[in-house]
């Protein structure tokens, strides 16, 4: 049902925007195309995408090709001269509708070492400014971890990185607003919180209000007339068939189980929604050195009746009721990707490693397309849409609301 609603909504969206003009977009740090997919579904045509990871770039190129999107691409954005690029694209400064991107977040993450601007990856955030100075897009959209709010700049001032970013954008004429959004509040089956920054040449962006909330808040209250219940893990993945083993032919793309036997043994007996570290009733040799206070995301099962915890690159969560990891396809469902969006690259075991990003990490690093679609729709309505097409987008949103309700019939 979840996949059917995603397909129907994409079709309805394409019908609605067929009466509107196409908007232009450029994405930096494009990943597997989460931002681009969401923006494309509300009328944006990618002109240029950049992604340095080989597997992410292959996944992105596959999506562009399958959707017959003629788009320039590049690998290392640091090697791209925006002045040459704007000439090659045949547009003038101020013509681009949106510049979007999700720069690497490891330097600012609260669970990392937080080297901030001392880390070269932290400096990549300001590539967005370098391109904005040349293209002068009507709108800029940036996704980051919420740790950016407190990330120190080189003088150790807390929150200095974000303050410097805003200052640089204001210098070239932008008004900036930012907010932490929880993906589950907008229909994504995942409790993922990320910082979104929107800069505009016209006025400050007004972020969309949440459309969903937890069942606990909805029960026996008037909120049932305002919000829809969270989309759950069950809503997202329960209709998938059994996954195949790594050497077998895939029935559903990327729905492959690579759980080693040792981890099947360790997760056995852990209840739905719980972690191994806190199961003091299980043998000590099964729990090993796990700390019940710190290791609450390791060997962790998801709950059927709740949204997923935030998918992370370093750890893979376990299926709610089966003794195995989530498959990459299940992770894609929990991120809001349609099954036609196919991951390209290796699948690693939990204790293994690969030089480039494996399929689980590709998903964890991406922007949920449902969220980028909602933000894109609001950007169109507030800054780009002609009055003559506003009805199409309100119709689109109404049909989307109906589709969401189908999840819970």
C-alpha cells in the first residue's frame, strides 16, 4: 500500500505541474538524488548535479537516465568553476530558480568528533555560497545536521559556522531562515531531525507546518482533525516479500539480506523495539560488552507501530520481528523512496568496510524526498508560482492528503 501511494502521488504531481512552467534547479552534494527527486516531483528540472562518491553518483545517474532527465553532472565540486558552468548552461545570473544541496555533515554531527571548519569537509558547506555568488539563484535550500546550530567557527565561538554562513548569504542579498524539521512530522516513516536553511532574494521563507503526529497525541483529542497519525515501519515495509540472499536474484531491487549468522544469534530473543544491551535476561556471552546506558542503538530492533529511528551510516537496525538486518530496500522505504529508485554499489556486513559508500550508508546520508518535495512545493508557492497555477498545487496537496489516509484504512 505504501509503495502504491508513492506511485500515485508522483503521477498526480506530474499531472498537476504539467499545466505549470518548469523550474530550474542545481544541486551540489547530490548524493543518491533525494533532494532532486523531491524537487523534480513539484516541477523542478535539474540542470546540474554534483556528487563525488562513486556509488552515490552511479545511483544518481541511473535515476536521471531512467527519468530521461538531461542534466550536466560532475564529481568533485571543488574542481568546478561556477562562472564556466553558468556559461555552459546558457543561463544568466538571477535566472536559476533554486540552488540546493546537502553538504557533508560529519564535521558538525553531535555524534562525531565535531572538527567543524578544521575538517576540510566542514569547509564544503561554503561551496554553496561560492556558487550562489555567481548564479544568484532565486532560492537556496541547504540540509544539514542540527549540530550545525552549535558548531564552533575557527575562533571557537559556539554557533559561529552558521552565523558566518548567514552573514555571507546576506552579503549577496539573501534573507535567511532556518528550522529543525522532524521527517515523521511530514509523513516520512522515520524520526529523523535535520536542519533546513532556506535563503531567498524576496523575503524570509515560512516553513510548512507539520501534517502528522504520534498516535499518543491524537487519541481522544481534537488534533485528529488537524493531523494525520505518523506513518509507521509497518506501513512502510510490511508488504515487502522475504528478502533474498546475497547470491540470489533480487525480486525487489536492493531487497537483499546480508546478515551474518553470528549477528542472527545475537539479536535472537531481543523484543520488538528494544536493544540487546538492556536484555539482562539474555546470556552474558550474547550481550558481551554492550553497555545498557550507551549502546542503545546497537543490535536494536525497530518497532512495527512507530516510525523508524534515524537511519545512520555506522549502524544498521534490525527487522522488528525477524533475526536480520533491515535490507537496503527497507531502508529506502523508511526514507520515502519509491522502489524504482535503485541503489548501485556494494552491500557490506555490519563489521565489514568498503572504500566508497555502501548501500545502507547511501540511504542514511540522503535527504528524504517526501520532505524535499514538501519544501519545494512551499518554495514554489511563496516565491516562484504564478497565480494562475496556484490551484494546481492546492489540488496536488489535497490528493496527497487523500493518499496518506489510504495508509491507515
